[in-house]
């Protein structure tokens, strides 16, 4: 199938282009971007021009930031294209619901992707937890914002989500691996006094069987970077480490690679998109974004030291 | 049908008890409250005790504040009771979704009520707008918090929603009368520097046909209190005034009472609940709460003067 990629920035170049290139399902037929291009692929700077010029392109993948994304997705759906959305699927929950309604009317597939759910160990973690009784689940998602978002001022603007931009990845894993629904019972959000979005957050969730479920997100982490989820059960403790890349059970690494048909988060996302289209389905799970919106609505705000992008600005390795 | 009322505070005494008393569908069989009681009705102070002692009571109406409400609703549903929720239906969106899932599993009716949608003129406004082209819709919801919430500190605590507590009533009307979905495009929230919830908010919405849709909520309004929604269309202007009690078209009051089978918001809510149960249905429209959560997530925060409950504290008339 021919696909167009919209928003040729870092995530598109690093992940989407190679995943499409390596897939037997997809051919990258066009790009739309003000500046970015992909060698050998027809490049457009205007989205509506591409939609009109390439009626053969039936699928559009949107990797631009969430705030302008709705208008692109709505245009694509109205012209009968299937649409794939980078995370988070929108700047508001209401626009995501509106897109889903629109996709049903136009009978196209719509996929709100959560790339961390496709990390190597997530399916194995979910299977291991399925028949255990959860006692405690603790998320620790602590990274250095200067290292991963050097100079990116937009993350501090309204809608940029602040530390929830990485934190929503953890929430996408938690909502995937837990068998029942959880909801926020309280939260504390730390706002730098010169910024609109939080730099750290502590979340406490209600769990239907009474387990203690917590999350700590922090963007001020220097040195070792931490992306772990620890789940203590009646039959031992599971640790998801490196953002879902690996798991340990009772401290022992567990091999999970042999079961996986594809290697990598994005190749699995694109394989899933091909499947959704062939089955005529929509996958618009908003649970991670809903928890983030709940945290902004229910969270206690606390002012912390101002934040500036100064000093050493490492490049993402 | 026998019904139990939980949380015997001001809204229960003013609205729920008279509505149940006047209805041919309902008998108030029990109350649950730490302090409140209704004369001639069996009073419990513990909810689980009531559920066990009164298996004949098949329906529970919850009027307690949103934060503790989830646990009550979940217990009621698990014991097979139909449940009616005051607005807002929960402190988080995720818990509302969880309740809906639970209600489906236990095959009971669940009703997230929005009393302002039952105001006298709302159905007429919706019918009038249905075949018009909207150009502009402006909500003005401006009241004096000292007058309507004298000394209520909880409205300033996380989860208390601040000015969105009345504002969500306006949003419940707007989402009822507009034919298509809207979503927030930007918002500004004014927080008193000593408080956790906003005292004022300005909201801008995206409208699918390009109308300008805005809302102004303010809790600092002295003198005349304003609860209006003005909708300019290609065929004239509709004004909803007094929170939905009356409408004017091109400045002329329009009579709407003769069409209405019941008088008052709460009698209509209880009639609807009886209908939902007889049809085995769930009505859990979360659109108003979703817009509020979106506003907290996407809104720009602005600090304003501290707020104190001092000076004259009028009583709600």
C-alpha cells in the first residue's frame, strides 16, 4: 500500500521512514513537510495539494506535533484516507472523539498509536501479569529534559504536556498490561515558576483489587536515566526496564525476543496499521491521554525553581 | 420504584427530595448521610449497611461531591443497583469510564445527569438551531462565588473545579444544543495566587463549520448575575438566558412551556431515569467533563489576585 508521511522531523527520520522502508506492506509514496524531505520520494509542502495530486495514496501517517494535527487528520479522513496518528493522538480528548466519529462516517481506519506498547517486553509482561494478583505497581520515569529535548521551547507551552510527554509512554504501557481499569485518585504536579507545563509529577491511582499503584515522572534526572515499571504480585515481582525493552522476574532477566515476529516498536505499529485497514477497523484507545487530562484536572499544583535551557545541551544518542 | 438518596445536603433537600416526592414513578425509601435526614424516611449513616438492609431498593441516586462518589457508585452497581449521578459524574474521566464498564457487566442502568440540559428552554433551543447555520456562539456565565458558594473551601481544592463547577452547566447545554462536535482550541485560566482552582476562564473552540465558539466563565461578578448563551445564525440570533430558563429570538421572548410535560429540571431528570431503567439503558455522556479536562490540560495559566471568603456572604435565594 502507498502511504504518505506528514511532518518530516526527527521522529519521522529516525523511526517512521526506516520502518516503512523495511516493511513488505508499505511503500513511502509522498512526504509533506515545510522543510524535511526523504530522498527519492515525492515531496510536498502543502497537505491539500498532496491529497489532490495523489489519489492513489490511500493512507496517511501524521507525525507532526499534536496541536496542528487535528486539521490534517480531518482533511485526510474527509477525502477517504486511512489515518495513523503519532502519540499523543491530539491536543484534546474532544478532538480525538470527533476524529473517531468522522472516521466511522467515512468508513476509514484510524489508529491512535502508542509506540511504547510495542516495545519488546510489553506483550510478555502483560501475559505474565494476567493470572497474578497485583499488590503494588510503581512507575519510575525519570530523564534529563536537557538531553532529550534540547532547546525545544514548545514542550513548555500549553498543550506541550511537559513531563507528561514522556510520562504518557509509561501510562500507555501500564494501561496495556493491567487487566482492569485504574483511575487517578490524587496527583501533585511541579511547575517551574516560569513555565506553563509541569517538570515533575507524582500520581496515585485507585486499583479495583486494592493494589497500590503510583507513578513518578521527573524531567530533572541527571546521570542514569530511569524508565522502569515494577509490579509486585502474589507470585513474585516483575520489573520492566529501559522503557519496555527488557523485563526481569524476581531479578532474573527473561528472554522474550524469540516470540516476536518483528523487531522494533515502529515496524510493529506499521504492521498493525496494515492489519486494521485489511479488517476495516478503528483503534482509538484514549486511555493514556485520559489519565493525563485527569492529572491536569485533579492535580495539586506546586511551584518549583524556574527552568532554563542553559549549560550543556547533549544530543540524543 | 423505591429509591435511596445518598448525600443529604443542600442540593438534595432543595431539588432531589421534592422531585422524587412529586413523581408518580418514585418512592423515597431510604437516605444515607452522616448528618442529613428526610422526615418520615428511613435514615442510614453507612452506605453498605443500607445496601444490605434494603434489598428492595433497586435504585440509588448519588448527590455527594464528586471525589468520594466513585466508591459508592461501584458498590451500588456491584450489588445490582441502578445508579443516578449528580453532575459532574466523577472526579476523573477514567473513573466514569470504569463505572460504565461495570454497569454493562452487571446489566444495570447508569445515568450521568446534567440538570441544566433539562432547563425549560433547552429542548426548544436545540430544535430551533437544528436547521440553521451557526456563525457565532458565545457563552457568558458570570456569577458571584461569595453569593452562591459562601464559605465552601472545597471548591478551591484540587478536584473542586473552581469556576468550571458552574461553567460545566453551560458546557452541558452547549454540547446538547449544537448538532456537531466542538473541541477546545485554546483556553486561559485565571488562578488566584492562593488557590488551586481557577476563578475565571476564557475558552475558544474549534467548530466543524467554522463558527466562532467562545465561553467566558467568571466567579468575580458582582451585581447582575449572567448565565447566557447567544447563538448567531444565518436566520437570526437566539439568546438562552437565566441558565436555560428562557429563550429570546431576535430579542423577542419565545414561549416554550406548553410543550413540556413536566415542570423543572430535576422532575425531568427523575422521569428520564425511570425511562432508562425500563428500557435497560445507560446514559453516560461525558462530553461536558471532557471539555473541562481538556481546558485544564490545554489552558494557559495566569495568576490573579488572591481570593478570600470575606465580607458579606449572602445566602442563595
